[in-house]
C-alpha cells in the first residue's frame, strides 16, 4: 500500500471537520477572487466587490424594501410594500448587478465626473 499524501487525508477529513471544511472553502474563494482581480487588471477592467452581508435576496429589486427574515427554504416571496412577486435567485442577481454597476451608470449619465 502506498502512504497517503497530506492532501488526500485533508479531503477525507473535510466533510466531518467543519472548521477544516470552512478553511478550505475560504481558501478556494480567496483564490478565485485573486484570479478575478488579476484578470480584471490584465484587461484594464475594474472588479467591483460588494459587501458580503448585502441583503441581495431579501431586498425587493422593484422598490428597495428589505424583508426582515427570509429563511433559505423560501425560494419565492412577495414584497409587502409593492406586492411584486420574486424568485429569490433572480431577485438577488438583479440586486447584485445593480450594486456592481451603480458607479458605471452614474458616470455614463454624467452625474459623476471622471478623475
């Protein structure tokens, strides 16, 4: 039998060791962000990162109302303010797109000058 290498033993332990699984997940996410930053710089683009706690799926993309609690099991919801029906994932993607392009829209409309 060949001896186990360190990586394979980590992979086997990760599902049962929640701290280890989180550390591996965080490391992979950090690497993805690093590569996106590198590619954006390479192509002369700007990578816009939004706050980790931005309520993208709980904010109504129609009126901006933020619902208090929205368990992950709720996949669709109606805004109590404007009665718009939302698919959780589509609503979140609209809000993330708006947040990421907010400055671009302002520059294009002339309300922010280029420095």
